[in-house]
C-alpha cells in the first residue's frame, strides 16, 4: 500500500513565499544558482558528479566560497572547483548595467563621505550590499568614468549629418565649498543620418548662461557635429545666442510647450482657455500656408480683446513657426522639446535616489551612464525619422533658402 505524503510541496512553497521572508528568498536564490553552476560544471566535466562515464574529461574538486551581492541581499555561493583548469560562471558575474553600477558607485561614495549617513546606509542596504571599502568604490568609479568619458568625447563625424538637434538643461544639487549649490547638466540629442536619435553630449556648468552653452556647442562642433538645420529648445537667451554663434545655417524652433507656458503667464486667468484654443488651432493646420494664415487670424482675434497677448504672439512668430519649413510628417517630432523631457524624467528617476551629489564628477558619472544606456537603446530600436523624410527635409532647406533665410535670421536674433 502506497503511503500518500502528508505535506504538499507546492502548497508549502506557496505559503512560504506569501510570507515574503528575505531570508527565504535569499536561500531559494542561493540554492537555484548553486544548482545551475553544478549542472554547468558537470557539463564541462562531461559527466554528472560522482558517476563513472567514458565521456568524462575532467573531475570535480570541491568548492570555493564567493559572496554575490544582489537586491535580495548578499548570497554565499559555492563555486565548483575542477581538478584540471578552472570553472567560472560568466553568466553569473556578468557586468551590471552601466547606470546601475554608476548609481551604486555614487551612493557608496556619498556613504563613505558621510553625506546623509542614515539615508545612504539604507540605500546601500537596499541594493543588497553588505559593505564597500573605499578602494572598491574607487575601482568601480574608475571603470565607470572611463566608459562615460569615452562616450562623452566620441567623434560625431561618422554618424552625421545631424539634421535636427534638441537641447535642454537639468538643475541638480551638489556639495561645493561646504554648502549645497545648484548646477546645470546640459544635454543635447540629435537625429543622425540613419534616422536614429543619439545623445550628442553632456556637460555640467555652474549656471545656464551664454558662456556655458557656447562652450557646450563649440565642443559638439569640434567633435564633428555638422549639417544641423533646426535646433529645438526653450527660449533661454544664452542658448539661442550660442546656436547662432556656432551652428551656421541652422534655424531655431522655440518649444511650443514652453512658449504656451510663457504666453499663459501674461494672459488673464479667465481668458486663458480661449487663448489656448486659438494657439492650438495654429498647430492643427494641414500645411504650412494654412498655419501662417491661421496665425494671422489669431492675431486679429486677439488684438481687439487682449492686445498685450497679441503683441507677445506676433513677436514670437518666427520662433514658433520655424517647423513649417520642413515636411508635415515630422512636425510633431520637431516643434517641441517633449521627447527630451521624457529623457529628463528618466534621468530624474535615477538622480532623485541620490538627492545631493558629493561632487560634479559623480553627476557626470551617473547622468552619463544613464545617457549611454539610452543611446544604446535608441541605436537598437526603430528609426525615429524615416530616411525619405530626412532627405526631403534637407532638400527643402537647400532649394528654398530665400523663403527660410528670414526665418533663420529672425529666430537667431531673438
């Protein structure tokens, strides 16, 4: 007579997992990894452990302990040893993603420097790290800095021309001179000749002034940025001036989202829904002539009731309508900085974990690693703009210089 087991293994595992015990999760993960390594070592030896087989080419020779940091905690693994040669689980010790390593490095640096000690201790523990020495942090940072610097200083010649470029800045907090100050991380993206988006550059400056943006764009040009026909950004005076000084022949598109916020600030609150509807009607037209015609109608409608708003809109005509010189299919991609805002949110998601950075180098390390990951994802993903549209965009500018020169000059003089 067969005796039925009194314990249901499936139910037992389900009950244990429902308790969400960190110790249990670590034990299960350790057992799973050790089992996989043992099976792989058997495959290397040509036969299972403890068995006799004519196919055997090597033998097991005990184990060596190794700590492995995970988000479930530090695991005590048993790596199989071989009598001849060595066994090393490449799949297990694969490098972490650059951004995750950068985040770990920055948090650990803050921890070792005594910045918000209690909070940093919790963050380090949440990453499953039982302890980091200064030498380990230094070595990790050195490796990351080399990758980030290589990415930031790479040549842009091979990927150009970059027909469309977008620029923006983020404000981050850093400790300098014994106090917390705000610095600006300048970021530029572009669409290369293959239609894919690229991260063009990253620099950290004390303030978002003309000198900072001028140095930033000069560095991009020196690294091979060419063929730029349109730059989309907000209306920062130093940024617009730097575009005009470094990118010959490029027009400037004022981000429609940023401009709407500027226009709202001078519009009476009760009138804003009406003004907003009129403003959106300009962008909803099917072609460039209709856009300009609707713009004229909008000015006429506003002059009678809101002359200050009408003057503000008329002054910004060249700035917000620069996109009309390009094919209709890509207007949504070039008339605002919204794609870069999504990139900024991803950067913020990582930098908010740190809060206050210990130095500017740690900002470049983490933000640069995030941008490098995003750059790789864009390169492997689908094209941002089609090749036929890019070709027509270049042709429009080349054949209609008389129509677009006024827009370019007016936009860069803003």
